């Protein structure tokens, strides 16, 4: 899985008539920042799912 460190450390070779290094670096920084936010949100949602599953199991066992 791709992570923030992979994006932060990615380097591209420069070539004649290639892309602007500054633009590429800025875009990679933006992607890296957004990926960090998404990973944190995903982790929080995974914890919420676990909590709700446990609560659901507790309620289901009490209903029987």
C-alpha cells in the first residue's frame, strides 16, 4: 500500500522538455497531505465499525 513516506520520498528523473520539477513536487506534497488525512479518517472509521459491531453483538445476545 502506498503511504505518505513513499510519496514524500519519490523522485523523478528530469528530461528535456519534461515537467516542471516544482509543480511535480508541489503536487506530490498535496497528494501526501491528503493521503495522510484519508488514512487517519479510515483508521477512525475502522475503530467506529469495531465499536458498533461489539455493541450490536451485545444487543443481539441480550435480545435472545
